[in-house]
């Protein structure tokens, strides 16, 4: 059973509900987000001991807004849970740019931050082509401990300078909760990478952060599990979440991943959160990025995340999937044309 | 080693090459397509005994056009094998409609042929909305022997009548070589279903048929294997092949299959054959068909294959993924708009 | 609805049931196996028009043994469908050898038949090491039309001679119904390859053949679909089916396939048919075959299918996964030891 | 380039190498494990700028033991890297029990710690049946934030008491680096769950911990990536790693995961680290655990991880895959029998 308290609920009212629940079930958990949420019994996907607590005992108590059954899924990210009125407007604002609305959110840049000159060159090029944000990694999760792990805070500072010089938002990944306060000084949107989608500790900390989060889908995560990860963030207090489809792992070897654009309409039916698509990781091939950026736009994505470098062949990482500013310019032109055609 | 003979090669020239090859290798195979192709040694993906036959022995013999090494892949479907000049123009004509060119090829209709009245109603609706072809199954490959296996020749006759009444081409599946002569009396484009993509006996017989073939990708076929299946058809003499991406099998359960739109740009880079997309099987969900039809068009597909029924809830099969004529009409409008926007 | 007639049902009784069903539903199908089976309405996994026919109308009619609902799955291969008493004993006899009982069924030999001398050498070696049967392919389903497609009937004759000389059963694949009468003159157990598991035309013809069938699991077939394919064979009249797990297709590239030994206990719980395992295709690596043959035996498999060659490096096909007679001898020793240890 | 310093290398020698590398490449990283490892250029899987640094410049410098090229993979976990002599003996000791040797390491217990009485009952039962270790989760990574997240330190204390009372080692999962010092007070072997296999921050912290680590394979991790995760642990200074195969995610829905026993011989060929198997998560079905425990043993696993509860139907989590002590006793008997048979 999941009990959603009213925003106006007092600590006394919360304590009364906890007491009632504790009297009936051994396990009560409290989540402090925009509202307080209490779970009792096995919770959403719990075991056999859901317990005998009837909803009738709880839903008339002062301060209680809604009582949802175990298995209620992801009520905080759902489009319109009857008991929890969704906001009227889809999306949210980040420093003057609305994400999830009429304008596409387009983040572009290198896989990893390199030197300042390269970074500025890339920022200038993508800003000129119509990007909303700069993407650049300073903390890199790599398969091998011997691979380049990123420039850390030094990289964040370089990227921030480049973004500011060209009026771009900055998106960058954190791989550890300890990096959040540092990254939050430089970054507008904190990214959770595919390898960390199910890192619930990191999710909970980001749920308490005062920064929007771009949440990539895990390599083998179902859409259910991905929305579950978003629910961790929202239930912990952070409503500003962007979902990012970046390809899933399949048997096909012609591409690095299989970009699952089916996820776009499925997620739009099941969540009010904006969804963007990363055709760079989703294909792993330069020669496929433009086609899939077009496809993602037509499928209804709210934005794109694309790896761009002024000299792709010499990018430190992900060279095979990184495109030139010229190709990126063609993509932003396509995106506008498709959006207008389908308006 | 693969030896491609000239179109003008005489039987005597072919016999000379076979004799030379036989003298040097135990295994020589002959494929009679538009050109005769001979393979010697292990062939394209053979074992260890590729043999010592040097290309120099063969490529100067009369009637020989090209000698390709083992592992040459799919030369007949490739865009432009140096030794085998591709046709100047992409695509081909079927009864006055060009497939693979400026106009999208859109086949629409029910999963299975039902009664004549229903069939005519559907044909009228999809023709009015701009379909190129009617699709309707008379021989159904089903997982269970107790499921409805289709109406057979009676169904083909019903579908042919409906297609003719509304000036539509007819696409329908065969699941056995024995059905080819019967189906060829009614059907303009013979379909190979996903479950039969690797049925090499069926492919070879269709390679000898005088009808274009729509070749669906297998549920777990790599793009390489799919092009290999097309190579069976082309090397056996049938150059009129349409490839159809229809979703692959992955761990995701929110959709019936994962539509792999990456395949569109990958195939366009590796083959001159037209490629169409089936968003009905590719998603298995009515609420996703329109979004993925848009996405497929934007990705560069040459056409669409869509399940449409005047009363989807009461379709005999595939009800969950079948859309109404009204939704289909919105899709054809979208397709035109996207094509124009990207022209 | 699936109606299973009694073995003793007369044609008149069958006709009466068909008449009753036809009066109530447009689609009635008849399958002639060991018993006659009738399906009405959508069948096991049919569409929306399952129809109003009540079971009560049918199950008291003369000659009717059982009436099963749509979705009844695979009653003919099930362990013990209440209405269809299973045979007391698991397995069946093939020319004096019991398959599915106390003795492991071990088929070994080359991927493809080669020359008579090599074939005899292999047969002698595997017979000496304790094999039950010789496996050798004469009709090969290959990804490329330019690859060696097998020796055909000549290969079958060579393999038969070798098997007879060493008192082995012979297992060999057919890829087309047209090959069945030829193959049946030479082969004791006809194999359906992974690529043809869903070739329902081939399955139906093999269901009418008077030869046991070894049915490999498809590359991406669920266990449900695999049992459905077996149901095609059994419902068409052939009760002598051996299931063969041979690995499924996953994202892992260290091995050719992922051998799904989970399938062994799952199938044993859902079917009375014997199940054997192919660790050669299931791993694609010589250095893994012995370990996985041990594992399959311990998991409860009724037998093994293993690629063995006197000179694996020079095998025409599948060289990378083919083992020597010496390794094979160690495997048969392991199999006996594990069986005894768990007896 | 990866430079492995000698165990005896001085800080001065290390500094000299770093200086030389820095002069030639912008990116130098240092890993402090049992030996110091330096990487320069792109590292193992870096980008285009591997750099011109020749091995000849480095490998004769004082204190350098080996210089490995980029792409050298996982030298620390490899069986016998020429330049890094492996220990003579496979495995290691944990509080008097040798893991990776003649005796199987068998960890058994509930998914989650529950109350003390239940915990003691389970510990008594599994100890009596021959378990080496108790497994029990106190920090649970769950798909939904509303699911039970574990008892935390209170749970660890309960589990420790139960383990001590029955002379069992204790295995328990950590999901956040912050839990390591707490968990290390109670737990003998720290577990990394499948969802955190690629959480490189957690891996690095565990690499510095003074506790052996059981590293589960990620849901969609290749064997390469799994060994890469182990390399993170070993290169950070912790040589006591146990790998745990627990099933991968595939299209099959009859089982929760597909247990990939192929991984056992593949890993044994590529690493000196012990490998154990979890047939509970690997199948998700009680009726398959015994068969797959047998199979894992026969495949060559060094141990098993099994969910056991005195009242499986009322286990808080993973009820469907949890077995009784009686079934567990049969498994330990089987394991002994198979080990002896194959000795």
C-alpha cells in the first residue's frame, strides 16, 4: 500500500498515519519528496506479506490525499493518476528554456571534455546550428579501469565557460553522489548514464538535488524499470526529470545498440515527463545519426542528444559515432522541417 | 571463391569454368539467376578448405565477369559491387507503380482475409486514403496448429477481387513452395514472413518465380543474414525484392517486438533494394502505429506495411495492433508531409 | 475450442461434430493425427471471434474424448492432460534403442558429410566411444547461397553405410518436404534445424512421416513456441519427437549462442517428450563443449548432439566448435559418471 | 598503454615514469592497487589519440615490471599474463575456508533478512545441510521506490548473529560506498549486485576495502564487461574477487533470466578468479533450482548462491524462486556426488 500525503499535511498528521500503519505491519517506509509518501507492507512489488491493512482504515485520515494499492507502479511519473492531479502543462523550464513543449531540446557536443580551445570551437559550432545545450562528459563510466576516466572538475569548468560564451545550457554526467555538489556548481542538467540507471543510491541523492536530471535508459532496462527509476527521483523530491532513450542491447552487431523508438510513444502514453533520444549511442555509427535524428523527431521525441566534434576522427572517445558540425546543422534543419510538417 | 559469369556467357564457357574448378576443388555449385554464378571451395562462409585455386586461373577465362573471394558477402544485393555494375536507377516497377522511388509504397489491409464484404470495405477505405497496395493473408503461419491457418486459395480470390475493384496491388504471404503457382495467379507481390526468412528452399523457389517478393526480416535475424536471404532470391534469378523491417525480438515486453529503424539507414548503405517498414508487427500496439509510421518515413523507408481493418476489435487475428481507416488516413497524410519537408 | 476425438471415433461421428461446429462458427479445421482433432472459432490463439459455442453442446456427443478451451496450449505434448491420458512410459524406441529412458542418447559426427573414408573414420571413432547415433548433414541450410549446401542423397548414402558398419542410428536434417521420402530411405531420425523450427509446412509433412523427428529450438524461439512446433508434429500424427536445445541468440559475443539449460527442467515439467542438448552449437567453441555436455547431463537432458571430426581443423563446416574423438570419449565417460552419481 | 610497476617500485621511480609519460601525452592516470598501474594515452579502449609513446621508452625504466598495449583487456584477472606471474594456487582463503579449490563454496539463505527467529531457523537449516556461508540482504536494490528496501544495519546484525551461531561465513550486498564501513563490521564477503556491476565508483571503493567481494554479472553485461568490472576491483588493490553468474536478460519469458552456464568454462579460460553460480535468480523458479545447481556444478563452477527459506511462500521477497531446506539438502548431496564423479 502506498499512501500519498497532501502537500499541506502536518508532521503530526504524518505521525498518526505512520503509527496506524506500524500497528498493522512490520515494515513502514517514508519518502520525503514534494509530498510525503508512506509505504506499508511489501510495497509496490513486495513479497507475500502485503498484510491485512484495509484502505478504509487510512484514506479518511487527516492529511491523506490518496491510498494506492501495491503494484500501483509509478504514480508520480504517470500522466494523470486520478488521485494525484498532474500539472496542466507538460514539461518545465530550465534557465529560460522550456523542455517538453513546442521547441525541441537539442543537446550537442563531444563525448568527453577536452582542452578549452576545442571545447569553445564545438560550442560555437553547435550554438550556431541551433543547439539548446552543450553536452560534454567530465566523469566517464568506462568498461576498463585503464581507459580515460574524464577530466573531472577541471573539465566541468572548461565546459561551463564554453557554454556561457555561446548561451547554451550545460548537460553533464555524474557517476557518484559525491560529485553532485561539485557538478551542481557548473552544470544545468545532471545526467545519469545508462550504466547507472538502476543505481538507486545515486537516484535518491539526485532526487534531493536542486537540478534537473536527464535519466538515460539502462542497456537492458524495460520501459517499466526505466519509469521506476524516474519514480525514485520524483518521489525523492525532484520533479524535473528528462527521460533519454539511447538504444538497448540486442543480438544485432551492425549497430552498437538498437535504438528503441517504440519507447517514445509508449512513454508518452505512460508519463508526463519529457523524453529525448540519443541517436549517437543508439546507433554507434556516424552514417546513421542523421536518419535516426529525423526518425526520433517524427516519432514525437521532445529533444535530441547528439555527439558532435569539430574533428570527429580525433575525438578522445566515441569517435565512430561522432558527427561534424556540418552534419549537425543538417539535422537541426531537418528537425524544424519535420516539426512544422506535423504541427 | 564466387565466379559471376557474364549475362552473355554460353553454356560452353560455363562448362569450361566448371571443369577448371572441379579439377582443383571437390565442391562446385552452380546458381542460375539472371547470370550464372559458380562457387568453389567452401563458398562465402565455408570451412577450412577454401582451396588453393588462385583467382588468376579463372578471371581471364571467356564468359567470366568477376571473381570474388570467399566472404564476399552479398554481391548481388550490394549497392555497387565494382565488378557488377548496379542498375542506374533504384527500385523497380510493379504493374505501373514504381517501388523504391519518389512515391512511398504503402500496403494496408487486414492480417487475414475474411469474407468478401469485409474485404471490399477495407480495400475501399485504404484506397481512398492513398494506399498503393492491399495486404491480406490467406496462408497464415501460426504458433499453434489449433489456430486459424487462413482461407487459402478462396481467400486469395476474395482479396484479388477487392484489390481490383479499387486499383490496388495485392501483397500476400506464401509459406510453402507448393503455394507459389496458385498464389502467383492472384498476387502481385509474394510475401515471405519473418518465420520463413531462413527457409532457403522457399527462397530458392521464389527466386525462380516471376513475381516480386517482399522479404520480411526474421525475428532474430541480423541484417547480414537478412541480406543473405535476399541474396538467395537474387542469385536464383529474381531481382525484384523488397526488404521489410518488422521488428526484432528483445527483452522488452511493453511492445510485441522492437522495431529496429536503425536497419533503414544501414540497409540503404549496403543494398540497392527498396526497404519498407511494418509498424504494426514492429510495435504490436495500435497506439504506437502512427508514431512509428512517421518515424519510419523520416528514417528514409521506401514504404510501409500496415494492418488496417474497418472493425479492428473484431479482426480475426492481430486485433491488438490493427488500426482504423481513419487512423490510416492520418498516417498517409503524415507520410506526404514528412516526405515533402525532407525533399 | 479444440475438440479431441476418441481413437475409436467413426467418420460419421466426426462428421456430426463438424456439422454442429459449422452451424455455430465460420471456421472449422480438422487435423488427422493419431486421433482426429477439430478446432472451431479462433483456435488456440485466435482473434476476437472465439464464438459463443458452449462446451456443453459438444462434449457429450458420441466419439468426443475431450473439449479444450482456446488457449489450451499444447495438449498433445503435455505431460498429463487430464482428458488425454499420457503413456505410462516416457520416451520411445528407435530400432532397438530406447530414447528418453535410463540410457543417454548420444549422437555424434561431423557437421557435413564428407568423403566415405572420413565418414567411416568418424563413425568408427564415435561408436568406439559409446555413441548411440551418427549425426551428419547432407542438406545444409546456410546463410549465404554461395556457401556449401551439402552433398544431398549421395551424402546420405555415405552416412548410412558408415552408420551401418558401426551399428549406429543415423540422424540427418531435412530442409524441404520434398527431401523427406529420399531421406527416409537412409535416415533413422529426421532433424528439423533451428532455422526451420517455425516452418509449419515442413512440420506438417514430417507429422505424416513414419520416422522419428529431432526438433531443434529456433534461434529466438520461446519454449512455448518450440512446444507449439512439436504440437504441429504430434497433432499431425507423429508421436515420436525429440526436442533439442541448441542455444539461443543473445547479446553475448564470447560464444556463438547462449545455451539455455534452463529449458531442460522447464520442458521436463511441461512435456513428456525427450529433450536432448547440443553443446556444439550452444557454445560454438571447442573449449566449452565438454563442460556444457557435463552440465546438460546433470540438468537432466535425455541425450546429447555433438559435432565430432577426426580432423576438426579441416572439417568443411563448423570447424571452430568441432571436437576430436578423444575429447568425445572423455565426454561419454563423464556422462556415465554423472548419471550414476545422480541415479 | 598500461604500465604495471613492480611491487618494489619506489615513489621516486613511479614519479619518473609519470614525468616521462606526461611529457608525451596529456592524460596519465594512476591506479594504486597491490602494484601501481599507470595508463597513458587513451588507455585500454580509448579514442584516437593513443599517442606516439613507444614501449621502448618505458619498459627499461627502473621499477617498471610490464608495459601492455592499449586493448590489453583485463591483465589483472587474466589466468597468466606473461608479464605478471599469476599466483600458483587458484582461489583464496576467507576465515579458514578456501574458495576456488576442491570444496564447493555454497552460500544459502533468504533474499532479505527478516526477524531474528526466522534468520536463525534458516541459518541452522542451511548449516546442517552443508552450506559454507549464509546469504541475506539488508540493503536491497529494488525497481520501485515503494518496495521494501531492506532492514539496513539492524538486518546485518541479525544476520551476523545467525551466521556466527552456526559457523557460517556471511555474504551480503552493499549498494552504496557509504555502506562499506558499516557492512565490513558484520559481513565476510561484500556482494555487488547485478544492477551495480557497472557502478565504477562503488567498484573503486570496494577495491580499497579489506573484504573479499562477490561480483554479480550485470543483467546485460558481456563476459568482457564483467571481467572489466573485476579488473576495476583488482587494479584498485583487492585481489579477493569471486565472480557470480546469475542469468542474463533475453527474450525468453518462461524463466526470470537465462542462466548462462557457458560463462563458466569461458571465464575459467580467461581468469584465475573463482566463479560461482546463482540458480535462484538464474531461473526465477523453484522447480528449476535443483536441476541448474546440478548443471552449474558439472559445468565446473566453484560454488553456488541459493535462496533458501524455512517458509518460502512467506518470504518477503523472491518467494517464487526460494526453495525449502529440504530441497537445499538434496542439492548439497547432488553437488558432492557430481564433484566426486568428475574428480
